[in-house]
C-alpha cells in the first residue's frame, strides 16, 4: 500500500476510486473518518465536507482501493484458495429452508437469512442485526437499520435490488452500545468489514459476531430503474409491488398476483457503475453465504468459517431451518460456478 498515513481522501479515494466510478457506495470511509470530514451523498458516494486531516484511515477500509485477495484470504481463513475453489474457501454447502410459515411468507427464497438471525437473537448469541428495511416514504428504497427484535428482523426479509449502504448503521451499533450483532450485506459490504477488522478499528469490528453475505451480481440505480423505468415503462405503482426476484430475468410480483417481467439485458443499463468492478459474486469473505441460484423456496447456503458453522448448527438444532447437502451435479451448484466466473471476468475487463 502507498503511504496512506500521509495521504488524504483527495489524493487517494477521490482520485482513484470515486472519480473513476469504481466506488462501491458501501459507506465505510464515511463512518471511520475520525474527523467527520466525509458525507454520504444521494449519489451513494462520499463527499469531502471539511478539510481532510490526511490520517489515511479511509484508504485502509475501502474495498476498492488496493484490495489484495491473497492477503484477505490468509487473514480470514489462514490460507489462500486452491485453483478449484472457484467461489472461494468454504467448509460445507447446503440447500436449506426456514421451517417457519411466517418467515416463508415474507422471505426471498428459503428464508434462511431471517431464520439464522431470529435463532441467534433468541439464543442470545446476538443482541441485534444490521440489515436493510424499506423506506416508508419512498417505496422499494432500502435503508440500513439495526434490528433489535424478531419483528424488526422480519421486516428486513427479502432482497433489495437497489443499493443499501448497510455499513452506515454501524454508527448506530456504537451509539446503542451493542455488544454482539450480526451483519447482513453484499460482497462489497463484507470486504469493507474485513478491512476494518484487519486495520483493526475495534470500535466497529468488535461488536460484529458474524457476517451473512448475500450472493450478488449487481444492484440497480434506484432513481432510474425503480423510480422511473418501473412506473413509466412497465406502468407499475411502486406501492403495489409485493416482491422482486431474479430467476433468469427480473420478476416483479404485484399484490394483485400479477407478475411483470424485465429481461436482464434490458435492465443492465441501470446497473450501478461501481458494480462492474466487483469480482465477488458469492460473498467469499462472509461467515455464511446465501443465495437463490434458481431454487424455489430454498436457499443455497455456503458455510465458510467456524463462526458460520456455529450459527448454522444452532439454527438446525433449534429446528429453525432444515438442510440437505448440495450435489455437485445440481443445476444450482453449476450456476454458482458459472456466475462466479462471469463476475470475475467482468471485473477484470472493467479494470
């Protein structure tokens, strides 16, 4: 790394990340600045609002600035991946599902993320969870929150297809003096959290009990895709949308039961620019990675760390979830490898 301690935001992140549209929008740099020099903007990028003190801390937590895959693998797993570990290091894989009808009614696929969080909360393994709710004033716009109850966790069920800067909620974690929280996020969120741990910035890293990573190809711009395309082109009233999903194409399910479809090719123009630089599809540095991968009311689950195994086994023993091993011949497993390769190739071509 460059002499980050002597370089400020303008010479590093603004020049090499934000100005080049590489910014993930995760918000890590904003929350860690000890001088409050940075502000998170509506464009989902950081902005300098007072003179930078050149402490270099923001540089060290950015997932898009001098990211080293081997170094992070050694930090998280104690080794680097083998050539055949296309989607990262892991210990076990399952097809899992929540046992709760209430969860299955509101979840994205198999409800495993929600089930794991509720199980951990009831077991007092955590006292809260960082996740995303939907803004009450702007339909389908995600907003980061610290959920403290089962009801609040349930409100966060379901995938959000525009970006939520979940790391901003770590400020609330610290202010509420949370001791043990789960974190749910996309690959860029998880990468930033790992860099915060490497630093280490213990104020933010110590309360994190475990990380659930969501598989992610990209997210879409809220204003252009959700705010304009869906209402103006598809004639969708955003408040009538019950659920969105991707199964080879984007499916918008309305409360009436009608389903609108958008091809991924058509939606690609609304992809957030920073997403093209991300090489991680399956949240390779999470404790547990979750995704739909073409499954119906089931969740493809990858256990990557001992913490992940502990949380998963706790939910199994308490009958919050059911699970069966993954067949390497299954469509979902083959799709996982395909999407992992595709995203890595796209990032390489964008760099």
